[in-house]
């Protein structure tokens, strides 16, 4: 493996004493585009939380850039990786521009005002994500797709080396899904390491260089999409039958769940 | 600062409130006479009333109102709940238990301040521990806050029932909301502290904005737990300071931030100063009304804010009833 970004070693974690992921181990090399798939409650989001430092481990450890994750100060960690989580609950009435400026938070001192450098980064990333026309809008008024683009853009403003995303395209239309995933793909081509929890196996197979499938808190299978995506593997993962083929345009694996085939 | 014009109307409102507060009362003083007396530096009985009685009182109302509203605004942002305020979180209750104990045991002013800080911080620490890991969302902290308020108020009653009646009377007057300050050193010190803590919270406005998007967001944005704790403790101290200076004055901290948000939006950079201005104006006016409504009696100012705030609260709940 190339220089490891993450080394996850027998990690167990969960909420309120209930274990969700159970002694999971894997490594992540620099420049990988990993998608995490699996049924609801399998532990995809929990893994993202545990390796982004927002959920303490019950046992085991996570090494990030060779150091124990728990040793990082929050601002230090935020300047080395960025995370896109679903924002739940009441969304405050902030402008998109202001929301994007939160991406500069780890780099700012307590006493500081908006500066030119911040504005330059925000402008550059906004045009890269195609959201310049949204800058003056309120994040409350955005559609789910627009808000997700804004979230990804904020993450890019914070850090472009390592990106963790928890279901960034789950409730988006195809246009916005492709827009978000293409941004991640382009970033990955310039060397970014991306770990992304997804529901749709097709999206995962289309974009990622490696799929890690979780079931009941443990790794079910792990590897290159072309090697690991098979009818047997998927029916084992989702307890339902699948038919596998290829996307005629990209040549990537594509899968078709079969209705009425729950095992 | 951009959008400076949003301060024009609230600023004017504050000036009008101060003038009203100085003029209204048992004896109405014509503002033109005040101006005339200031210009000619004449000394009259009216000026005496104005400087020795009304001015300290208007200042007390201003600082108490500002402290309540700013801590309410900060609690609402951090707990992401429109109903959060110093009372629902139990923070004021903790402070008043501390102060009641200090008054009843006839401890000195320093002990009073210390006890009230301890009570309010104890409340916020309990809330923090209960809602930590749940992202501060949901109703848990409202339930916990209400429970805390009851525990604190029952403890105050317990203290009163075993204490000497003279000290109880003193404590009860103060608990009904008492702005009749004497302009002594204590008032100046507490007011200066209120100003300092408000300024500190304003400096943290960007942090508070980030926390208002939820704990998982603020975590990944690089905001540490210790920064969150500092902000919570500052907001609790601010509530305690308001209780020290003005006693129990309900609903200001709940209501004013909602009105301020109509002008400033949710950005705490403007919300904190506007809440301060709005809270100061509202409490000065409420106090003026309480002094002049049923002459020659003086209604406790908490009755006025409780009535106005309670009616506002009802409308707020009715307007948002699909949420509950």
C-alpha cells in the first residue's frame, strides 16, 4: 500500500454502550477513492464518525497520518481533513457565502476579520463547484441538491487532501448526484483521498477505486469494484437477489436488484 | 461592519427608552426641563431625583435586560431550540438559589456573586452532561431544564421555610424582580462585568454560529469541546449577573432574541448586539410602565415582562404549533 492516510486497527464503536461496529480493521492509502456500502444500520456512518474523530472508540485505534487520532487537537484535525455530514434539525438563516466562510474556521484566530485570502479561496472553490450564483442566497432556501453542493464546497475550502462524506448524494436527483460525484472524482484525480458512505451500489461502482461493504458492524467484502461486485456478494450483503452487468458507456459494473426476491 | 443601518432603528429605540425611563415615574419630569437644567447646570430637586434615583435605575434595567437577552440568544443558538432561555435551562434558577442562600445566611457581596455563579454553572454543567453526545438536539434539555428549575425553586422555598422572616422578606422582594438600584459600587462592578462578558461572547460570534449548525458540524469544522464549554459558561455567568443585579425577571431572554432575529437574521455577529440593545430598551420601558401604571403603587417589573412575555410566548407557540 502507498503511504497510509488511515490505519484502522480492531476498531469498535457505537452509541450509548451499544456496539455498532465490531473490531473492524482496514487501511486507506493516499489517493484512494473508497466508498462504504451496506444495509441501513450496518455501520457506514459510524465508521465515518469514528475515523473523523467525532465518535470516541470503545476499543481499538485509528491512526491518521501515522498519529493516533485521539491525539489531534480539533482545529489541527480539521485542517488536515474535511467532513461532510448531513445537517439535521433547524437550519439557521445564514447566507451561502457565510456558510462557506466556516470552511476557513480552523485557520483563523479568535480575533480576526474576513480577509482577502479567505475571499479568494471561497471564490475559487465556489466556481469550481458551480455555486457562484448561490452565494447571496440563504442556506435555508436551497434545494437538497444545492445545499449538498454548498456543503461539499465548504469542505473543499477547509481541506482538499482528505475528504470524508456521509451519504452525500442519498436524496439528490441524478443531475445533482452526478455534479457532486464528478467534483469528488476530479479531486481524486488530483490526488485527494476520498472516503464516502453511499447507498447506491451503482454510484459506488461507477466512481470508486475500492468498495468496502459493511454488514452487521463488520466488513463483508473489500476490494476493487470490478473484482468484488458479484451477484453472490450482493445477495449476501442485502439478503436479496441481484443481476450484474456492465455500464455500456463506462464499462464499470452495474447492478440490478430483483424485486420480490428477499431471502 | 456591513449592514450598519440595521442598528439605526434599535439604536433610536434605546435612546427613546432611556429618555422615557428617566422622565416617567411617580413624578413626571418634562424632558425639556432636563435638557434645560443640563445646559444651565442648575441644581434642582428634580435633577436630584433624576441623578440619584432614576439614572441608576434606568442603567440597572438596561444592563439586566441586555444580559438576559444576550444569554437567551446564545442559549437558543447553541441548543438549537427557539425556547431556550436562562429560565428554561435552569441557569437563572441555579443563580437564584445561590443568591437566596447568600442572602438568608447574611453572607457578604463577594459570596453572593460566587454562590450565584456556582448555581448557574452547576445548572449548565448538568444540562451539558445530559445532552452531550445527543448533539444538543431534541427535547431532552428542555425537560432536564424544567426539572432543574423545579429542583432549584423548591430548594429556595425550603431555605425560606427554615429561615428568619426578616431575611426572607428581603429575598422575596428581590426575587420578584427589583431594579431599584442605588448606583453604588456593586452596581457599577456588576454592570462592568455584564459589559465585559457580553463583549467576550460577541468575540466568539463565529464559534456560536458554527455550533448553531449542530455538534457533528461544529466538530468537523474544528470547534473544540473546550471552546463550547467556555461559551456555555460565559452565557451562564451572564444570566447569573442579571439575577444578581435585577432578581428574577422572566421572559426577556426568551422573547427579545426572537424579535432581534427579525432584524439581524441568525448571524450572531449582529444578533448579540441587537439582542443587547433590544433587551435594554424593553426592560427600561417595562420598568417605566411598572413605576407609572397604577400610581402611586409600584408593580414589580417581573409582572410586566411576565405578562408581555407570556402573551408573546402564547402567540409564538400558536404560530409554530405544527412543530410541537
